[in-house]
């Protein structure tokens, strides 16, 4: 039999839970826990995240409140190995301990790399990288739009190459920050504005090289979607040749560097001039060849008999025309004669079958008062008058009552 404690304090459930919470909170104020995410859920109304971290031997509940998770650069997923940094706490209504996450880092890869891969898969699934969407870059753009920073080396490289290649080119620059928190929305806004203005035939969007953090604005979803919706072809010129941003994949063309973008967009004056000279020489040769062929045909025509005696050609045509007219006349007369004969034959047949012709052969037709033709003896009613029609007229008779 268990005796009641005489000296020990008796706690309520709330009191003992609060005491445990105080001890855990003080002991595990700043811990980092690695594990695999499971049972992940996001409550859109509040923005809070709830999930479980587990390994082969145990699991722990985690809560990641909105105020802490807003700085996340990737989306947590079930099965992802992460390191959760925060402090242990007790969820008093259930007496369960949990980890209040303050930072969440992918394990084995940087958070930016994970975020980049996730967004890349999303945009690829929507078809934003499809080659069928790519539009050709105009061969001779009248005006070229450039979206970049005025302080970086990119704008200088673009102008240097552009002026060397095509001195008469017009460029419209839209200055934007190319790194930092405000860079992505301002770049996206610049793309939308220049696309809506439609003052340019092609846009160059980019910056010089840097780390993945420096170039991150060109990996943002808002920039990629603005580029995909832009009605003007876009050349992406982000970083150096080894740097590949999501904008490179969405844009109509990707340049290895800003200088390379200028080479792609600005025509080369010397090349164009040489091409025009080649085309001129080819055109002259082709015209001379065609003139020679035409002259040969003229000589051939001049040697024809009808060229020397054009009247002979007309006489031949006149004779042919006379024969055609004669054949038509004979044919028409034959058709008229045959048609007239058929008409006379049909008319004779119709006349032979007419009632008047029958009466002329000595027959008579009897009708009663209603005009009905009497065809049988029983139709003649005794004492009734009948009309008798013969070839030269009609007269009336009366049916003999005696039937004689």
C-alpha cells in the first residue's frame, strides 16, 4: 500500500508542466537539431508551419511561426534533410515538448541552392523554359533597351561594344539596382514598363559577375515571370559565362557576359557592309546573266518567219477562224433541222390522240347534264337528256324510257 507523501509538495498538472517547461526552456535555449522533415503542413491563414523532425530512433514536433519563417529562401518538403535551430519548449495544453524553430537550413546544400532548384522545377513544369517560346532577336533593331545598374561595369561594356559595332544605334537605359532586397521587384517592374512602352525592339537585362548571393535577384520568380510575359524579345546577360541564372533559361536568348549580349544585339557595321557588297556583286552578276538569256531569246525570235513576215501569222489565224465559223454554222443548222423534225413528229402524235381527231373519224361523245362522259349503257338513265358531240357540233337526245 502506497502512503501519501508527508513532506513532498503536491503539484497540479499545470504546475508540474510549467516547472518542466521552465527547466527545458532554460537548459535548451539555443539548440540545433538535424533530421528529416515529415508531416509538414502550412496554415496559409496564419502563415505558421508545423512539421516533425525524425531520425531512425526518435522524432520531435516542431513549430515555425510566421515571424521567423518569412526569411526562408526555400520551401520545406517532406523527406528533406535539414538543420532546425531554435529552443525547446513545452506545449502546455498537451504536455508535449516541441522545438520552436527560429532558423531552418537545408543539410548538405545551401538554402539558396535548394530554393533555386525548387523554383527551377516549378517554372520548368509550367513551360517557361520551353524552346518553342523563344523568339528570334531582330537582326537590325532600331532601338535597344538596357536594364541594369548605372554604376556597374555591365553598362560600360555594353556601350563600348555597341558603339564600336554600330555607331548609329539608339539605346534606352532603365537604371535598376542589381543586388539586394529591392533589386528583384525593381528589375521585374522595369521589364514590365519597357514591355508596355514598346519603344524598343529588344531588351538586354543583366549585370556583371558575382557570387550566387549577388546574382540572386535574377533567380527570383517575379523577375522570371515578368520576362516570360514581356512582349519584347529579351537577352539575358547575367554574370560570367559559368554563371547560369533562371532568367537565362526564361529569356529568348542567353549571353555569356554583358559584352557578349551587345555583340548579339548590335549589328557589326563592317560585317553588314561586307555582306551588302557581296549581295551587290551577286545581284549584278545575276542581272547580267538574265540580260544575256533575254538577249538570246530576242535573237531567236528575230529569226522566226512570223517575226520577219508577221502577216503570215495573221493569215494562218484568219483561215483557222473561218473554218471554225463554217463548222459552227453547219453544226447549228443540223441541230435546228433535227429539232424541228422531232417537234413535227411529236405534234403529229399529239394531234392523232386528241379528242377532236377521234370525233372526225365518225365517233361521238355523250355527256349528261353534269358534263360527265357516258361510257357504259347503265349510265344512261331513262327519260334523261344527253348531249351528243360530233366533229362539227353537238345536239341533245333523250333516253327512250322503253330502253329501245
